């Protein structure tokens, strides 16, 4: 009886020990089981591959084709536009080089404006040396005073019936002649004041006090710019001569100003510039656009637009002896297969190519993997 008790106690202790397995022991056991299963799977895969090869050798029709993984997209109509991308420059419609009114000029005595200053038409800009004219006026004034004094004396004598009418008329003529000289001298003096001939901003002053001023760009000058009337001028390659016309819409982007505006071509040059093989176009910039003269601009000329077009990425279009084609998806029962579709292309802009014929809305095109598939190859879009 005592022996049975000992056996029972020992069995109980063994069971207790077995029931207290640690988590680390459980993890190690599961890893061991996983390793064994992977080994078994690898062995099975080897055996399966071996059997498949043996079956294909005995019966080639039993060959299993693995579908090619590709990316696809569904064709849909969309708006398509083609632009001619060019560079242009913003120029001012109204630019003036302040000039002396007598066309001769003179040495600068004073400058009354500063660069960047906004001025009005008729505002005094320069004063030319007037010493010669002031001296002439002083001399003529002396002559005029003398002529008037002689005339007054002749008139007084005539009242007293002294002297001849001829002397009186001659005295009057002398006064009138000297007065005309005075008017001419004063006019010459006024020419030493140089005025602005339009509203604008003083863009440049290259003349200095004491220098000879003639008002021409080849010498020292004062340049005025009116930025309220701006235009963009663009040189267009001559191969676009027939496509670009007055009235066409353009987009003008001025990066430095952070501005993008819409405009229309207002002028198209009719001559080809031989060195650049281009012709020019101009478009008026709306007033108060925040754009300055001489800024560079990117210009897009809209020369082609379709409301409902078939458009594909240009890179998926391939070439063979029959022409251009794309790879599309064709349904073969439950399977999907690659099929070559010959297409007629239209305009290209950026990465987008217009398809004129060969594709319809709803067709499924292969956009990735198209270069590595062949006609009739099974494909899949799943991993």
C-alpha cells in the first residue's frame, strides 16, 4: 500500500512538471515545426517541377503558361490641346527719348528728374545752357527801347506838325522789326527748356550736367517708358508660319512676376528673319497686369484643340514593319491575352499622344510591361 502511494506522488509531480512548459520552449518548438514544413514544401516543389518537365516531354500540349504581369489602363475620351512653347520678352509700346524741340540741343545746365521717377507729359526734364540767348535778348531789348523812344519822339513831332509821315512810318516799322526779333529770341530761349512728351517713368538717364545733349540714343539721353501699354514679342520658328495666325489664343507666363495671363496674337510679322529663320508675333498685355517691360516670358500658343480625343502616353506606342501599334488586352474566355493594335497617331504634346484611329473609348491598353509581351501572350494584372 505504501508503494502505491509513492508511485502516485511521482506521477503527479511528473504531470505538474510537464504542464509548466515556458513560452520560450513553445516558440522554439513552433520554429522547429515551421522549418520542417518548409523543407517538406521545398522537396515537394522540386518533385512537382520534375514531374511537370517529364509530362511536357511526353505531351507538349500539357505545357502550363505562366501569365505575364502587366499594368493596364482603360481608354476614355478627354480634351486634348497642342501648344507651341516659346520664349518671349515683354516690351513697352510707348518708349520716348526726351529731345530738344529745336532739334539741335545744347549743353546741359540742370536736370530736374531722377531715374525711376514718374512724370507727366509737359513736365520740365532738362535745362540747357541759355547764356547766349539771354545775351541776345538783352541786346534786342536795348534796341527795342531805342526804337520805341524814336517812335515816341516822331509821334510827338507829328502832333506838332513837325517832320514827315515817312519818318513816322519808318519809326513804327523799326519798332515792329525789333519786336519780331525779340519774339524769335524768346522762342530760342524757350527751346533750352526740355519737356517730357508723354506720361511715363524715367527709365534711364545717361546725360550729365555740362555734357552736350542732342536727345538721340547714340549720345547721352533721358529715356521714358510708359508701362501701361505693354506687349509680349516672340520669335516663332518659320516651320510654324502657316499654323500661327493673328487672333490665336496664347498663355503668357512671367516667372519673375509670378503672373500668368491670357492674351491673343495682335500682330504677325510677314518677313522671315534670315539669321534666326523665324518671324515675330506680338500680343497686347492687359493694363495693370503687374508685369514690367523687359521681363522674359514663357509663351504657349494654342494651335490645336480637340474636345473629345483618344490620348495615350507616347512611350507605349511602338513601331514595326506595319507601322505604329499599342498592346491592348483581349479577353480569351476567362483568360486575358495581349493583342497588337495598329494605330494612327495625331498631335503630340508633352507625354500625351493623340490617337486618330485604332483605339476606342473603353479599350484596355497595357501601360507597363508592353515591351516584353507578344501577340496572344497570357497576361495578368495581379501579383
